[in-house]
DNA sequence: TCCCGTATAATTGTATGCAATTATACGGGA
DNA sequence: TCCCGTATAATTGCATACAATTATACGGGA
C-alpha cells in the first residue's frame, strides 16, 4: 500500500483510457484539431482502435482541463484559447512562478540545483548554435525543475497545468534568437538568486521573467492568430 | 448553437453522471468519507441506484479535481488535504485574489457592484446577530462576486477551484465572532477600493485579507486536525 | 419558394457482460 | 506456529447493447 505513483504513471500510459487521453491532449494542444471542432466518440475510438468507453472517460478528463467542452447529449467540442486567455494565464503565472521561485529557494535539493545549473549551461550552448528544438526542450525543463523544487504539490500541479496550456503558443516564441538569449540570462539570474538563498530576489526575477516572455510574444505578434479565435461553442 | 451554458448546468445536474459527481464531491468535502477510504464503483452505484458507467466517469472527474486518487486496476481512494496543502493554497489564493480584485476594479458591472454592497450590508447585519449559517453563505458569495467581476474565465475558474478545495476548513473558521467582524471590515475595504477605482489598493487589501484569514485559522488551531493527516494512499 | 412538422438517422447516456487484474482465503510444508 | 503458493472471490478495464436525445431529410401546405 506504499507509493503507487510510478506504477500509476506507467500503467496509466498503457491503459486504453490513458492512451486516448494523452493522444487527444497532444493533438488538441498541437493544433491538429481546429477550435470548435466536434469530437465524436466513435470516430476517435475507431481511429485508436478502442471502444467508446475509454474515449468517454478521457473526454471527461479533458473537459476538466478545459481543453474540450462537453455539451450534454450533444457532443464534445475543442475549446479555443483567446489572446485574452493567454494574457490572463501569463499574469497569473507571473505571480505563481514568483512564489514558486521563492519557495524553491527554501526547498531545492542538491540534485535539483545541479540539474538547474546544467540546464542553463546547455541552454546557452544550444542558443549559441541556434538549436531551436533543444532550446525549447531545455526551457520547458528549467521551469519544471523549479516547479518540482518548490516542494508544493499544489503549486507544482497548478503551474504544470498552465505551462502545458500555453505550450502551443510558446513553441513559436523562443524561435527568435534575441529572446532566447535574454530568456537564458533571466533563467541564470533566477538560478543564481536561488543558489544564493535570496528568495525575494528569485521571486521578483521569476515574476519579471514571465512578464518579459509575454511582452515578447506581444511584440512579435504571436498572439494575432488568437485575436479573433472564438472560444469553443 | 448559441449559449448552452445554462442548459448544460441544468442537464448536467440531472444526468446520472452529474448527480453522482456532485454527490460524491459534496460527501468528500463534507467529510462523510474518511481520508484514504476506498470508493467502490458498485457500492456507490447501488447507493445511488445507477450502474458503474456514470460512477466511473464521475471518478475520473473527481480525480482531476484532486478529491480522489485512482490507482489503476485497484481502486479509488479519498484524498486527504494536509495542513501544508491548506497553507500553500492560501498563499496562492492571496496572490490570485489580489489580481482578481485589481481586475475587478476595471471590469465590475453596475449590478455586480450593487450585489457586493448589498452583500456587505447583510453580512454586517447577520454578524451582529450571530447568524453563522448566513454569514458563511455571504462570505462565500462575496468572493464569488469578485471572481465573476474580474472578467477572466481562467482566473475565475482557478479561484473557484481553490475556494471549494478549502471549503471544509473554512466552514469552521468564520464561527468565531471577532474574526467575522474583522473579515467583514476587510470585505468592505476591498469593496470601497473597487468602487473608488483604486486597483492597487484593492489588490493589496485582497492580498492581505487572505493572509489574515489564514493566520486566523492558525491562531485558532483549526489546522491541527490536518497536521497528521496523510495524503490519500 | 419558403416554412414547418414529422419521420428517420446519428449521436450521446446508461446498463450489462466478459476479460484482466488484484485481493483474499486456505492448506501444505518447514 | 509461520511462511508461502495456489485457488477462489472481488474489483476494475473495456466492449457492446439498448434507451434517450438530438440532428437531418423529406414532404406538404401556404
């Protein structure tokens, strides 16, 4: 009756419902399904070779994540994300990432600290080489390390949620060279504040980091495509 | 294809899955089920007179709300909430309620403003009479008005979640006379800042309001019962 | 031609049956 | 007595059948 976390992760991934859930999540976030598109239980099931039951259960989960909207007796529709939603999330994340950085200062483990340092080292290397794929990956990981280091399951969960939620926007964001350099510098600042044990500084830097990321998106017009997008019907 | 919100609410409430979901949610939050208790699909189904299908779907939703934990092929267990979880949530809420108050200052409608004023008037009345039930109800409603007034679906959703999450703790919190008087005064302060259009002030007051609420809980030992509670296995 | 009511088809909601997995009880061996 | 393997029971995972609801097509009347 001890820790089932690992087992759950594994089993969940290989249960049919788990697979459906992850696949749909991925496809929605990657934009394979258009906003407002209707997802039919049978079509999805056939596509994945499963019956309606696991599909329905996956739908219920996706609804709570806000990725789809289920209208009773009618269907499941892919939810859009508006420019305002993105703005709201960044503002909320700004505050919460700040809190996370502060808490991480108090709780980060030696291993996590090392992974963070390594992450920044690699990020700077790949940035200089222009390896977009790796940079994105490392950027995501930097934030995840911090989420895990803050020693709060609740905050970690919330931030991972929001992080995922704006993923599809972020993908394109880092591709500009100057922003990735600036972003790396900001990461380094946060890391050094955490290492130095200066929670207040880490907080305000993480705070600012999010605002900067958001403003960069605005400047580059990354949000324009979402401006006229409707929230899923 | 227009607004199905209302219809959904209604239908959802009267669909079997919806009923199971709401009932289990209520029972878990009210403490009818003990932490770590196993919920069996058939027992729940029999109790409510439905089959396993709607119960299973409700389980999936409850899991994402963090109220239960589903271990694949084993069962669903009621999740506990530790004193640290409560602390974390209050700290996070403090920041987000502040943001909410600031945004509400910019977006609140005439009707919402009026309801807020009325709410405070009634709260002060019931506080003077010692009507605990009504005070709790009005306190909850005050926050909800603010959530709705901030004009952000995302933030509203997040705050309503956290609000619900700590509900079982909050129930007992307001029952002390002096805290409820202080709380009302703080609500009034926030309301007046919003009315005056001073977003910064509203933010810092809402911020402080949460911290005060949390510290009051600590002072009165409301969290002691959660101290040794384990997170659901 | 357009509107609208009805019949039909498509889709979701729920119940149930079977397979797979996990828990429990029992009995043999040390 | 205790340990442990096996058989049995209980429980979840998934598929399927049927009911309820909603969408669509068609035809008649103005």
